[in-house]
């Protein structure tokens, strides 16, 4: 039976000739193989002048029972039991008795020599066992991350129990080798029999725990058929958003952006870009040069927006924005130039033209009064007039997803789709005008801002949502809204993981069944921690260090489970995102009447860029669900800044063409 004789490789330089002879004669009895083939648990009890093999059966019916069968085997005759030979006078008598039984007529000096040999051999044995044990204890101490280890070692065996000096030598050597550990030795009661049964029982319990954990995580594992169904439902909601009759009730709004073209390389000039989407506000000067050496050069400054301005009046907010623009123009020495401007405004808006957008409602902590229901471009223009220092030509109000597409389209003309996969999730693409019933005209194309985060708000994804998704949704700032986004964006994946971990801990599978205050803290699992935990480069000890840094006292087993939970949640997120993208590229292919489409998707977002597996899984999902589309993903560079300037440049180019016609 493999493993019956346990040989530690790499210590051959400690062997002497006698060690090698003993190893050569270590032949396992045939009976052991027969027992192993019956599938029963086998325990081995080594010690003294014989060893015992036990066959253990554990019954898991209503009452747990243990049955044991054992058989005694004699050790090789020339292996001397030395425990009795090392007490001075009694030991000499015992040595003489053993040697006589072996057919030797020993002298007094022979008995002294044998006694001395036995002492040396047993002393070496105790030291070797102690050294090996200390390696294990040091590992335990490192695993626990404690300055001093306190532990108990269960020990059995006739050598340890019967030898007059063995236990004392073993204890002394352990104390000397690991002075930073308090080690208690506890004699086992029938460890080779009862202990084997207990190991088996624990194994069964762990197997049942693993089954229950897998059952929980299976809810997040989507089949190919399920992903095709998600793609199909996304397509249905896209059509509802494009049709005038169903637009109002559609969850995927398919908002017209009035961006009618991607860059063609002829764009040229200096453009100003504004980026408002949080507590910081950015002003950029973007210099675009056409021709053989076309280039984009950017300069920018970041300004803070105080909370009292965010939550004051609309006039105060836009006066502050204009003040920042004025400071930037002074900084660049361009106050007298009337520059075209693109305004990235990352709040829900209903656009009525390229340069007009009605604010539907504030988000992200903004509460400025007299803005909701108003055209934010007009509010900006009025602020510029009040300042009376400079004038700007506001050409476009820009969504960051569209900016992402335009930035990549400048580098790669086949880019007709934009994707954000970060804190939030959204997509846009170039749709045929004939399919957009919410705006007039059938000629050409227009970029549609899908706002796909709301996919599923009508209940069409309820059969894919788990109890953990529902818990995250219920406790969010906008219950019942953005359900698709809550299943696949960085802001929510960590919360889903946290809710699963709480449930597994309540069931006793994690963190010793203790729910810490840290685990109760919403938002503790940020996207960056999911990315770190799932990294292939991290060992379990490093994963454990991350969890401990979050205030979660975990074992290595806990770390394995946490890593598995993070993996299934982020994998499902990537697959759902891929199913949505497959619906988009397939629609573009059908719009163009092609059997096969080659297309580029411009993409941005921390989840896509930083997570070790998200992008790869999403790519594979798109490939499987849209096999007639050859999709290339291109990372965007500053979609909200550079993209806004490019949209403005394209808008200026198209406006000049219309004026010439």
C-alpha cells in the first residue's frame, strides 16, 4: 500500500549504514493491501517490539458506532527494544537477557556497549522527532500570526510511554528549539483506534459542510442556456427602449445622445472639456491635431466642490464651476479665446439635442436646488454670462460611456460600442436612425446611451437573482432600481460577497461561527479587495493577511472558502456583462445585414482593468454567445475628458458641414 512506509526525502545525508539496512528491510505485509482494497479506513500503530494494523468502520446511521479489527505483526527479530536497557543496573540485566535470547553469550562489557548504543539511538530519535515537531509548531505560530504560541500536542506510542528517558528528552529539545511557544504534551487514549475513527467522522462532517457550501454557490453558476436567455431578454428590452410606443415603460431606456458620427481623423483645433461627476471637478484643454502626425495633447486641473456648494442653490453651484473655468483659463493664458466646450455631466439626463440635456434627478450626494427639470447647458451658459469675463461655445453635453467609445474610435475606426465596467455598469453603441423611433429622421446613425444598469427593474431577471442579491438591493440607496448593475458592477459585487459570508458564518462554516463587527460593516469588501483575493499570484497566507487587514480573523480554510465565494460572484458578474454585450454586437450585425461582423468595443472601468479574471471571462462569454461576431476590446484613455473633447470636435465638424451645405 502506497505510504505504508513513510520516507522523508532530502535527509539522506543524516543516514548511516545501519539506517540504510533498516530501510531496505522495511517490507509492508500483504494483509494491508487487502484491507485497503475493501475501502475501509486503515490506521497504523507503531511502537515497541511490534506494530498493530486496525481496520476502522464508522457507521452514520441514527446512532454512530465504531467497529475495529486489529492484527499484531512482529517486528524484525534483530531490532532490539531498547527502552529497558537504559536504566543502569536493570538495563544491563535486560541487555544481557535480550542478547542471550538472540543466541549471543555477552560479556559485561558487551552489555555496557549495547546499553550505550541504545542510548545514542534513542537520543537521536527523540532529537529528530523534536526537530520535526518544532517545524510544525513554527508553521502554526506563523499561520496564527501570534507573538507566542500556546498549544497542546496529542501523543501516543509505547516508545514515548515506556522508555525511561524518551519523553523527557523530547520535551527538553522542543523547549530549546521553540522558546517562543508554550507546548503541552497530552497522552492520547487509544489514539490509533479511537482517533482514527474520530478523523473519519470529522472528514464526513467536513464533506457535508463542503456540500452545503457548494449548494449555496451553485446559485451563482450560470449555464450556457441561462446566459443565452439573459442575452435574449436584453435584446427584448433594447427593442422596447427604441420603440416610441414602449419607450416610457422600458427599463433599458436607449437614450438618444445626438452624437451622429465617430471621429474620422480630420478633427482639428483646441477644445475645452469639463468633467463633473463627483466631489471633484475637472477642467481640461485638449489640443487635437489632424494630418499625418495627428495627436491629442491634454492639460488639466482638478478643483474640489465643497459640500455646501453641492447642497446649496443651483446658481451657487454653477457660479463655482464658472469660477474654476476662469481660474483654468488664466492658468493657461487663454481667457480671450472663445473655445468650443464639451461638458461631461455624469448624472441622469434626458437629451433633446447635442447641446441640451434636462437633469432628471441629482445623485452622488448633490442636492443643489433649482436644477432638476432644467437644461444644465443653459444653467452653465447663464453662469458664464454672470461672470462677464469670457465666452465659451458649449457644443455638447456628454455621457462618460459615449466619451469612452469616442476616445477609442479615434484610435480604432471599427470602434462603435462603449462599455463601462467599474463602480457602475453601462453601454452605448451606434444605432441606425431608422430604428430610433424617439427622434425624427431615418438617415444615418446615432449613438444610443443604453442605461442598461436598469435592465431587470421590471422583474425580467428575478429568476436569476439570489436571496443575497435581494438583500443587497433592499438595503441599497435605490431599492428595486438598477438591478442588473447590482449583479455585475464593482459597487455591489463586494456587498454580495459580504452577505454570503455572513450566511456561511451563521451556519458555522466560516470564522468559527462568529460574526465580527467588521463583517457587519457595509461596503467593507471593495472591488480592490476582490481583485486582490482572486489574484492567482497570492498564496493563501496572503489572502488571509488581506482578510485580517479587514478585521476578519480567519484560518487558511476560511481563506479558501472566501476566495471561492469571491470567484463565483465576480464570474457571474462578468458573464452577465458579457451576455449584455453579446446582445449589442449581434444587433449591430443584424442592423448591417452581415453574416459575420468585426467590431471594436471601447471599454473603461476599474473592475475591467484591475480584476484578474473579469475581462477574460467577459470576453469568453461574448465569444460563446455571439459566435458570428469577432469582437476586439480596446481600453479607453480618459473617456470623460479626451472623449468629451472628441465629441465636441466631431460636433463642430458636422456643424461646419451643415453650414456649407
